[in-house]
């Protein structure tokens, strides 16, 4: 395969290979030099970089040692575990790499609380439900919950990103895991809204057709002010960096914010739900 033909979004393995190549080239190394640091052949590295060979746990740990990414949010072992257990949609592993470095996050969710704000108990209920439906295994469920915790921890840093969140009203009204789990989850949302680097808004049902998105959307602003968009359906995730498509999504997000409830009104709605009032 011609290396120029590799599409990082084509599969999780391709995204992994593209990251290996990117890190290698950033250091000015040839494949032979990376081979010396990892004790793998340059042929093996080429196959991984081009997506022709699936990475292994040993390989992931070897490149982490070579690149100094062991036990970091950018660890290749972390990405490998998601590939191995298949718990992420295509395009999402690469998105997570951007997420941990973004200076601003704009999120929109429908139906469930966004992953970055889920309590461990809420996340576990969702994972267990997926196991009961037969869509993932118990091992995959554990990986999914632990990986979510890693994503959340990556946002708690010395200079945390600004996080703008708009949730459809269905997110806070859909009961997940019983009253105790749901009350703790709603309390987490109120705490989130009180932070100096966050903004929480509810898109009420009354918004009707004025809601500008019908699928969950994530928009990340990076340190160079470029914007990356990620959207997914039930079966596929798509990462987009093209300005011609990202800018309209950013405009639509601003329109959504303008139509949604203010943060104060949103928190008041959440508090009413916690008190058991409609």
C-alpha cells in the first residue's frame, strides 16, 4: 500500500498506524530507526503504519516506550485496548486524541448524559445494559467504563479547557439505573455548571424544529484555533477537519445555544427534577 493512500479514518487500525507514523516523523526518524527503539523490524512497522497489520499489546507498549507516551492520555496502549475490544466506533480513537488536547469543547447530546459528565454508576448501567443486549462482552463493558474514566481525567489539568454543553431535555428526563443513580448524575451536572470553565444548557422539548442538530455532535477547538468536528450515528463515527463542513456546524451550534435555555434556567430545571417536580 502506498503510504500516501492511507486514510486514518478508514479503520481503527489505520488511525493507530497513522499516529505511529506521525510520531515517528515528528522525531525525524526513519522506520529503521523506530525499529531499533522497539526491537521490531522496519517491515513490521511499515505494515502497522499502513494498516496492513493489526497492532498488538506488546507493540503498543514498545512504541509508548520509544515515544515517551507510557501511562499518558496519548498512550498507544490505551488506543490499542479500544481496537482490541472493539468498543468504539471508527473515527473515535483519533477524536479522543484531539479531545485531550483541545482548548475548547462544544458538545451536544440526545437521550443520555454525555460521556465526559457521566458518573461511574451511570456509565456502568449503560455498559451493563449493552452486555444484556448482547452487543458487547463483560470484558468490553469494563474497558468501556475504564476508558471513559481516563477521558474524564484528561480534562482535569492545570489549564482545563472551556467546555460548552447543550443537552436535549431527553438527557435529563430519561431514567437510567434507578432514582439513586439518576439523582447522583443530576447532582454531577449541577456541579459541572458551577465551574468557572464550563457552560451547561438544556435544549427544551419546546424548542421543536428549531433544534439545529438531530444527532450528537462534538466540536473541538485546538490550540492553533483550528476546529475538529465529530458526529456519530448508531453504527458509524465521522471525524471532520474540513473548514467547508466544520464552519457550518459551528454556526449551527451557536444557533442552538441561542435557542436553548440559559444556564440558570437549565440548572433550575435539573433541580426541579431532583425534587421530583415536573
